[in-house]
C-alpha cells in the first residue's frame, strides 16, 4: 500500500471507531432489552369497556368510597406524583391537602409507601401490592378473601381492599371501632354500605347501571370495583417511552443513558429482577433498605411477603417494583425511606452505606443483619457500583418516563 493510501485508511479508521463502537453498544443494549422481555407499550394493553372506565373515574375520585367520607382513591394516587403521593408513608382518612401539607394534617398514617398504578392490570400483570397479597400468578386468585374471592380478576379483587383498610379509607373513631375485628363479615358490611351510598347517588348510579347492564337496585360493590379496575386499565396503560423509541424505532439515546442501560442489563444485574414488559419479574426479593416508620408488623419491622406465606425464606421480601415513571414517584422503597433514586440504587448494593447501625436499638440491629443474610443470596449482593455509574443508571431510569396524556 502506498503511504498516501495508508494515511487515508488510518483517517477513516480513526473517524469510524467511536461511531462503530456506539453502534455496537446500541446493538448490545437492544438485544439485552428484547431478551429481557421489553415489548411495545400497546402489547401490554388490556381489554376494558370505555363506559365502565368513564364511570370508574367518578368512583376513583369520590369520597363516598370512604366510610368516614373523607378520602378518595385520588387523594393518594395523584398525577403530579406519577400516580403516587410524594410521601414516604401514605396518609389516609382524615388527611387534608397534598404533600407536606397532608403530613401536617390529622391523617391516618399507613405503614407503607404508596404504589404507582402504571401498567397495573395490563397483560400479564397479576400480582398486587408490595407483599403480593393479591396474587393470580398461579392462574387462580389468592388473597385474604380465600375461597370467597369476589372475582377471578385480580385487579378487581385488589380494588376491594383500600375501602376496608383502617387509616386508609376508614377513619379511626368510636363509631368505627367495632370494625377493627377485621374479619370478612366486617369488610362485607363496609362494602355493602358503600354500594348503598352509590345506589343513592344518581349521577354515578345511572351510568354504572347502564355500563354494567343492570338495574340500579342490583348494583353491589362488585360493579363498583369492576368500573374502577376498567378506569385503572384505561388511564394508567403503559405509553411509549424514550427507551421504547430507542429499541423499536431506532431513535438515539444520550451517552449517559446508553451507558446506564448497559449497566442495567449488564454488570449492575438490575434486569435479573427488573425485567419483562413492566420492569418487574412480579416476584419477591430481599433488598436491605433501611426501614422507616412503625412498619407493617410494628416496632419498625415489616416482614413483607412472609406475612402472607409464613415461609421463613420470604422474610423482608417485597415484590420487585415496576420502574415506569419512577423518576416521579420519590421517595422510594416499601417504607419510602430513600428520598432519591441514587440512594435507592445504592441501598441495593451497599446497604451499610445507608444504614447507621450505631444509632439502632439492639433489636433493629439484629433485624438488619438478618435482612443482610437473606440479601446475600440475591443477585444484587455486593455488586460494585461507583457514584458515577449510579448517576448513569439514574439517567437510564429517566428514559422510562412518559406523560399520562390519553392515548388517541
Ligand atoms: C391512604 C392512601 C391511599 C388511598 C386512599 C388509596 N390507596 Fe391505593 N395504595 C396506597 C398504598 C400505600 C399502596 C401500597 C400498599 C401495600 O402494598 O401494602 C397502594 C396500592 C394500590 C394498588 C396496588 C398497586 C400495585 O402495584 O400492586 C392499587 C391497584 C391501588 N392502590 C388502587 C387504589 C384504589 C382503587 C383506591 C380507592 C378505592 C386506593 N388505591 C386508595 C395508598 C392509597
Ligand atoms: C434481587 C432483585 C433485584 C435486583 C437485582 C435489583 N432490584 Fe431494584 N428492587 C427490588 C425490590 C424487591 C425492590 C423493593 C424493595 C423494598 O422496597 O424493600 C426494589 C426497588 C427498586 C427501586 C425503588 C422503586 C420504588 O418504586 O420504590 C429502584 C429505583 C430500583 N429497585 C432500581 C434498581 C436498579 C437500578 C438495579 C440495578 C442496580 C436494581 N434495582 C436491582 C429488586 C431488585
């Protein structure tokens, strides 16, 4: 080769290398995302009846669903907080306002962080709540209703629960004290009372009866729950994100986003649990987040999945949370203990950077070590991630955002 030609090839190589490397990194990321179950958003869309969804919206926003008439589903599932509420722990019955204002009001405080609703009830999304206490992954709905489950649709069963939870939609007072026994008949009484109120509210009862093909007098809480489930399926359907456009339409990602995506599917090991079309395996894992608040089990303890299975291996395990719009739903974890995404990621791989054991009681310290022992069997155990890498992962998570504008 003549030296001029050699020089020409050298220039071409120098210019081509970064671009080619980029294309290769893009190809690796596309392959990994598809292999880990990412699908176009529309493929997750469930069927629902638009008339039911329209009346479901009225019910979702109605305080009639709260026995003590002072909270609606909307009070905790707000658009401005990505369908959660922006609080570490949910503030229910008796609460006033949103955000910090609500924390100062005389609200009933729940033991868990509010979950977002994106994709819930979509194709294949059949395990609900942090602890999966409504679970249809076996093909049959398992829930606290046992064989009395009101429906074989797990989202409809899920929607039966918020109105019968103390502090969530039932305020604590002398007149509600007898319901505390928490058995199926007390729950049934509450749901019947709500159905009675709805039957007496013509602006909701008439369209609900019409959409359900029933007379107003026949309406029960089941039709109310079916309408709310239709609303959730319609309103919170997955929409296309920047990451979908990258995977399915060949649009570019920034360098940080690309690097974050490669970490997510590669060395960060995130996709071992955050996979499938919803970025969740809908299974249960132990990530040793610090605990905030009094906890589901009291004394600052939340045994998570164990509460429902009584299986020792499920202690401290929670359902892998889906990650759509996760940038909008701070704070994070089942008890909302992490104020930002970087902290939430750090807690997965390096919990002792987040938990100061010297400030804990002997009991809490023992709990931390028990949690860590179970975590040591999980794929995120002691994965090495620098702060710069965590920043890249956060940039990647931001590509999973979308706006809740209605689908055309
Ligand atoms: C006081 C605040 C509050 C109110 C009111 C409320 N929710 Fe929630 N919602 C939560 C919290 C907290 C969770 C997570 C609870 C858990 O997993 O233990 C949740 C979870 C859910 C889930 C499960 C999501 C998932 O990922 O599995 C659905 C569905 C839901 N709520 C729908 C509703 C509906 C419908 C209403 C009204 C009937 C309602 N919520 C009222 C706070 C609230
Ligand atoms: C072993 C399974 C597993 C792996 C691996 C994993 N996660 Fe998680 N992730 C979970 C579980 C379970 C939770 C909730 C735990 C809790 O609240 O106690 C969670 C919570 C989160 C949250 C908080 C979401 C919210 O709504 O509160 C984010 C963000 C997150 N993970 C991102 C990641 C990233 C990024 C990686 C990779 C570095 C990763 N996860 C690896 C299982 C996993």
